[in-house]
């Protein structure tokens, strides 16, 4: 029985509609204010999205991969830990990457946590590995070529963390 994935989707949708003002995006998105004490940002930014199409794309992918992972593990708490801990660690590594490379913008979205799921599956299922590597590269770099800002480094960090978690779990 899949119970966590629909809850995560519901929370993402709810947070999207509650945080559509610019002040919320700066306060709860992942940005340099983290280093000034906004330590909640790695968690809150995981549930925020830039626009409705960003939310819809992430929720479709979360439904697909979250459902598969939750079913595969048959352990709802373990799945939730992978999603949240992987997403939090991805956010932390992302903000430090941004800080040390001089990037200063606001990052929002579930993509980092979802990329953890991609990485986990890439490690666990060699038949999916090649396709998932191509998928993570496409979702990370094709939008950039189209002029759409995307935190490609967050996707790659999440994928790598998920792959490592695949060894552990």
C-alpha cells in the first residue's frame, strides 16, 4: 500500500498555493540568507515551486518514482527517510556549492529529493541505470539551453546521493 507519496504530493501542492508571494520565496526558498540564520530553508525549499508548470512536472515525476520506490521498499518510514534526508542533504550540499562558487539566487523545488530517488533506482536496477543517467542529464541541462533557469547542480548532487544511498539501503 502506497501512502507516503500522495501525502508528499499533497504537501507540495498545499505549500505551492500558500507561498506564491515574493517574500515567502525569499524567506523559505534556498538562498544566501541560510548563512545569516535561515536554517529552515533546506527543508522548506524542498516543498516550494517557482510556478504551476514546475510543480506539475515535479509532482508527476514524484508520483511515478515515489510510488515505485515506496512499493519496492514496502517500508513507508524508510522511503520517507530516503526522500526527506536525501532532499535535506541535497539542499545543504547545494547551498554550499552555490556559496563557494559565487552563485547567489533562490532555489526552490522537489527536484533535489526526486533526483535522490533517480539515483537510488540507478544503483539498484542496472537495467534502468543508463536511462536514468540520460534523464537526469536532460532535466538538468536541456532547460538551460532553452533559457530556463534550473539548479542543475542540485539535480546532480541528489542523483549522486541517491546512488550512494542505494549502497546503504
